[in-house]
């Protein structure tokens, strides 16, 4: 899936708006796309399950559930591309890379993760 500049610009704004809704310290959002380029879902990192960590938690105990993990668990192999972004408290794009656990999970399903750069 190749995003043209107009679609990518719209995607960046959608990601930025969604990330601004996160209550986490690191405000991160992600959008899952199908192979045809349709949006399957959008998510932020979340504290909603921080006290019910899975057997192999993402990060250390008490951290947020990653948006990549949430989207992959929901859509699995339907996802072709996942675009993630992180914003600072003043709304600027910040550097972001998926953690090794999210990268491993994406690789399991053949998902490409793209990070939005500032």
C-alpha cells in the first residue's frame, strides 16, 4: 500500500487528533489499514488494562497497553499496514518506534509498521 501525499497528510492529522485524546504520558495513536488501503481501525495507547497485564506484558508493569498491540489483537491478519505517531503536549510530532514486542507481534502477522516523523 502506497500512500500519496494528500492521503498521508490527512492520516497524520487523524493520528494527531486521536493521540491528543490519550491520557497517557506518551500520547500515541495508530491506524490499521487493509491491503486495499481501507481503514480498519484507529486506537491510542491506553491505561484501561494496566492492572490486568498479560503473561508477557508490553513494557514494565503499570505501563500503558500499546496501540499497535490493541489493533493487532483486534484485526490480526486483516492488517497490511499500521501507521503510528506520538505527539508532545504542545501538539508537535515526536519520535516514535514500535517496541520489540510489538515489532515481533507485527512480524508474526506480516504487518508493516510505519512511524510518522516530525
